[in-house]
C-alpha cells in the first residue's frame, strides 16, 4: 500500500508518521473497543448480601475503574440471562457479562495491573490469597448458618469447625482456625509487614481475603485474636477509605451488603423466640 499511495494520503496523516501508526489507528477506530464504549461504566450486579459480591465491589473501588452497582430487581428472570445462573456478574461495555467472582477479580487485575500485584512475587501472592480465601468460603457454605438456612450441621460438628486448629485431618475437614493458621503462616512466609501481604496491600487477592475475614469476624468477633499478622492485615485494610465505604454503603451499590452468615447460637435463639 505504501508503494501505491504517498504517505501523506494515508488516512490523512502527515508523512512523518510511521505506517504502523496509520494501521493501528485505523483498526482501533473500527474495533468494538471504541473510546465511547470504554467511557461507559462497568456494571456489577449482586444480591444485597455480604458474601461473594463485596470483594468485587471493594476491588473495583480500589482500582479506580468507572463502575456502578445494582441489586437484581427480578432474579428469577435475570438468572437465565447470566453466564452460569449465578451472581456476581460484571457487565463490560462492548464485551458482555463475566460470571464468577474469581474471574471478575482477575479481569480487574488485568485492567489495572497494580491490582494484580506489582511484579511476579506479588502476583502469585495475590492469587494464592484469592484461592485460599475461596477455600475458607466454601467451608463456610457447607457448615455455617445463614439468614436463609439454619442448622446445617450438628452442634458437635459446628464446635469442631470453630475449635482449635488441627492439621492432622484431611484438608476437607479443616476448621476455621486451621485455615487462619495457614494464612498466618503464609503472611510470614511472604514477608508480610505493616498489615500487607504485598507491596501495595490492595491486590485483588487481598480484597477477597479481607472480605472473607470480615465474614468470619461478623460470626465470631474474636476469631483473629490469636493471629497477629492477620489481625494487623484486617485492621489496616479495614481503615482504607474504600473499605469503610464498602461497609457503610456498599461503595457504589444501591446500599450496603447486609450480614448473611450468622452464629449458630443466634439462629437457635431466633428460632426459640419465633
């Protein structure tokens, strides 16, 4: 093409612009990733519940990305329109929906690299925190009472779940404090200090871990007392402007995320008074 047309006629650019610039600009202007699309806000949808949505809201707010949040108005209808029949979902202008909390968090890390972690060390630290926090969450799903489902397990199983750490069992039987011991040891292993696992202390993995710890603290207020590093992390992260906004009003969601997981003793008392 450069041999057929003089440079100065190529797409109206002056001749001192490289040919590669002409083509890059032409294709970008013709792609779906237009300036108009990128200016539109990301749309996060999740239930009014402190569970798997708050980590995404926190990460979005810390990332500086343009976003807005929604609670589903008609979940029965919306469910079939989501990628996997579940929330959270993040709608990206020009692309569509992303399903699954971890996938959304990693998208945020891709768009804003500091959220993924500065350098390889912080990236792998963040990813491991994200995965371990999800293991803790799955254990809660299986054994912890919620506002919607009570008495999931017997009192004996529940007491063991919240009892002293026991690393001799199969990992599927790990209790809350065994998980916390592992994360506390990890904090020391990666050189955590000043309440940060990574240099910034605000990676997507740390967002997910903080939210998971907060769920535990809402169930048992003193659960972190014997874990110095985690207590330091929980306190420092909780004092961040974005985290305070999450707790007070859900950041840019229509309102705060109410507590979903509750103590077993509370559910028993509620049933007794009903």
